């Protein structure tokens, strides 16, 4: 089983914490059982691809800031979009450009 570490901003963590509490589950369970499956389904359907790693010919997600594809080996994170009311992927370099 593969493992990873995730860092979240305070606002994103609060959103996840509230949603997990509302469902009476842990944040880890929320991510594993709800957020990740829904995200994979949404982005693979939107791109017309199967859930595989991104390549220039097969992008699976787009940066919510610059709207360019996020490819393998590019660093990114999730950022909460108040207007959309959901988390979306953002290049780390795009976040640095706006601060």
C-alpha cells in the first residue's frame, strides 16, 4: 500500500474537519472514502480520461489559478475556493506568485 503525507492550509483543514464531523467520521476516512473518489471521478470524467498519472497528452487535473494542466513531478496543493465552495488543485508556483 502506498502512503503519502499531505499538508493543508488552516482554512482547508477547517472545512475538512467540519465535513468529517458532520458525517461522524475522521478526516482520514473522509479523504479516503469521499473526497478522493469524488475528485478522481470528477476530473477523469471532465478530461475524458481514465484515472492515470498526468502526462502532456493525458492531463487529469488543471490548476485553479492558471488553468494549465498539472503534470507528473509538478508540485501542487489543494486550495479552498470560497466562490465555488470546494477544494481545487493549484500549482505551488501559482500560490507563490500571488503572495
